C-alpha cells in the first residue's frame, strides 16, 4: 500500500480542527469557571468584612449613645439642682434690693423670704 506523504487530507484537517476547537472550548470554560469562583470568593470576603465593619460601627454608636445618656443624666441632675439654688439666690437678692429701696417693709421681706426658703 502506498502511503501519501505531505499535507494531510481533508478529513485529517477536519479532525485536527475539531480537536483544537474542542480543546480551546474546554480550556476556555475552565478558565471562565475558575474566574467566576475567584470573583465569588472575593465578593463573599468583601461582604464579610463589610458586616464586621458595620457591627463595629453599631457597637460604637451604642456605646456613644449610652455615654451621652449617662452624661445627660448627670447633667440633668446638676442642672436641676443648680437652677433651684440660683433662682433662690436671685430672688433673695431682688427682695433685698426692694427692701433697701423701701418698697418692701421688714415684715413683707421676712414673709417673702420665708415663702422662698420653705
């Protein structure tokens, strides 16, 4: 039998082309699948980090609110005590000024002072 030398025939070229195309398709699919998996992994990592950061921010916000409420509670107690004493002192000074001007008598001054203090 005589064997032909040189270029392959039409069927040989078609077979070679099919093998190359099939291999390229398989490799391309594998690369795409690998890239998709890598992107999914990166996305999941970013989501996890975002959740951790959000949890830290929430905890810091709750702590800040608690500190603010504690400060407001202490400030409110001081504010409640301070205006009462300031108002009494201011009122006594006004009464003293009215007494010095002669608008209030000693008895009226004593009655007003007793009303403020008791």
